[in-house]
C-alpha cells in the first residue's frame, strides 16, 4: 500500500504570482507545517536549472535584443537581485592547459632565445672575445716591421706625396675633393671617332662563368707573357695626338688613364700627380715617367692599412707592381691565341716593325666641351667578341687576392656561393680602382667589361697566381651599381680645364 505525500498548504495570492508581499508569519508556518530556520543554500552555476519568468515587469532594453521575449527571463538589471553583479564580477576563466615542454633539438637554442637570455649573452661575449683575439693578431702582424714593437694600437697611415714639393713653388689654387661631388656637366653622346689603331684578338669565351669551365673548383694557372710588349705612353709622346694637335682637331688632349684619374679623384686615397702643359690655346694632360698611374692600387680604400715597409710583399708598392703584372698577363691569357685577329686601318703607333705586341686597340675619340672647345682622348680596348654576327669591344681587368686575412673573405670558398659578398668587399676596399676601370670602359665605348678574380697560389708566394673566375658587366649598368655618375665625371674634367685655361 502506497501512502500519499502531503505537499502542504499553498497560500493564495490574489495580487499576483508567488507568495504574498506580507510574507509568512511564524504562526502561519506552524499552522501550515512549513520548516522553520532553514538556511538558504546557493546553487552551483554548473547545475542545469529551469528559468523563472516574470511577465508583469517591463524591460528597458528589450528592443536591443534579437528576441524581445527573452527579457522576461533576464534578471541581471533587476534591483531585487543586488548580489548578482557581485557574483558575476568574481567569476574568472582559468587556463587549465599544461605549460609547453622545452624542445631539445638542433633548433632549440634559437626557438628559446627569449627564455634563455643568459645563454645569448654568453654567445655575444664569446664572439666579442674572438674578435678581440683576431684584432690583436692582426696588430702583431702589421707592427712586426715597425721600430716600435711595443705599440698596441695602429695609427692612421700617412701617405707620402707623389712628388717632392719644392719650397719655391707657389700654390695657385686648392680644390677640396668635397667640392667635386657637386659638379655636373653633360657632353653630347656618342663622341666622334677620329682614328682606330692596333689589332685585337678574340676573347676566349671558355673563361666565362656561364660555361662552368673556370670556377674556384677548377682554377687555371695564370701564365706569363714576357715576349709581348705593353706600352704606357703619355699624351705628348703619342705621335697620333701630336698630329691631331697640329691639325687643330681639339683644344684639350689626354689619355683615358689620366681622365679616369681626374674623374674618380674624390674616391682616391693614395697620392698622385698630373702634369698640365699649356701650349698656346691648347692643354696637354701628361703623367710623369714611372708615375703611380702606371700601377694599380690594392686595398686603397680599405680601413685596414697595409704594411709600410716597401720590401714587404704586402706593402702598397709591392702589391701595386704585382697587380699591374697580373692585369697585363690576365688580359692576354683569356684570348684565343694564334687565331683570327681584327686589324684596323692604322697599326700600333708605338710598336716597331716585327715586334710582338699585346692585343690592344687605341680609339682616338673627340668630345665637345664648349662651342669652341673640344677634348681628344686616347682610349684602349683589349679584346673583341662576336655575338649574333656583331662585334663588340671588351676591356679586360683583374682583381687580385693576396691574403684572405686582410679582406676577411676566402675567394676559393666564397666565390661560388657568395659572389655578391665578394664583389661588395672589393667595392669597399678598391672603390677607386673599380671606378677608374669603369670610367675607362665608358670612355672607350666598350660594350662589356670583364673582371677576373685572380689569387695567389699561396699567401706568401707573390709570383704564382691562379684564375678563379671571370665575370662580365655592362659598363653603364656597373657604373650605376657603384654610384658612378657620368655627369659628375665630366663636371670634374670641365672644371679643371676651365681652371687651367684662365
């Protein structure tokens, strides 16, 4: 037999829903058998409870809700529940995910740099100590030939003047190199070709890197051409220029080597001098016998000075002589010997009959500087190549590596993978030399300039060399790459000509 359950008496509220406002007294609770003094137990938010609806109250924000009927279930803004806001403010989300585990592998050190600042500081400190050791080693090497062996820091090299300045000479004018950078002058292009002398041999394209025949991994030995004669004739000793001067073909006469020295003067560091002779209304730019212009500078613009002892194989003088011989031999080795030659109307003006001369052509070109002023220059090209049945003139020059410790880059290891870094280092250490080669190629109207990378067989052997690579550049594109402005080049020449014609 199942007994009934007494639910108790439910009071009637005639005014609305729920119990009456007057509440239930103790007597009523006793009469209705209601429990007394029962504490309120708050429910947990995780429990699923039903909703309580109050259809008699008005909700102010009912229009903002997507479903206005939901407002009857919302008691968050009701003053009858003051504790609801406090309960919500005390509620926080807690991240229960476990912390990430460290990864121990080849990339762990780089992925955990922020978590291990001490390890990073140790690496920086180790690199700094290695740099200090390397600098100290270079200091000892540079100072081994100096009288003061206890000197701990290098002093800035003081370069001697290229000419002995006599006390009775009067200084007429002084031009700072900074003033040259603001000059600009444009000449009509292209210039006029007056004469073309000499003979050219064809370029051996097997030396190009595109053929993958000359690379650091299969280097070629640099040969010596003792039987071929090279000529470094100054302006006034040139018979063709003398003939042109007698014919009043121009007012100013020079060579490409002299003009390039003037055009790139702001980049020069070593001392040099040029002799300017004025004969009537004509100017002749000459060089002295045995001038610095006959040699090639090495590491001229480098921050690391070279040894000062002249008999040292790495001194500026020794490297200049070595670079000149390398450049001459390289310009003849990359040619197709005993093959066809391109001969011009006039022979080499400096060679005797039957004499074996190097492959070179002299282009005597004329530029217009003013309405009644013209400039004639003797320009050189060393080779010719035929592409698509068209002949193109080439200039051939070689960069030489004497000791990787000075430049910081080993060409045998870096040329194949970091050719751009090697060229950038050479542009920093030999900015003047590369600018002069580029300006000479522009003056000669060469279609391509070939740069060879030549290194010593051993850093202490300055007689034997190898060709590591050969790269070609278009002169105008390379000039833009090294920030060589042709208008500024001609502006320097025009200003010096005007100064000498006063």
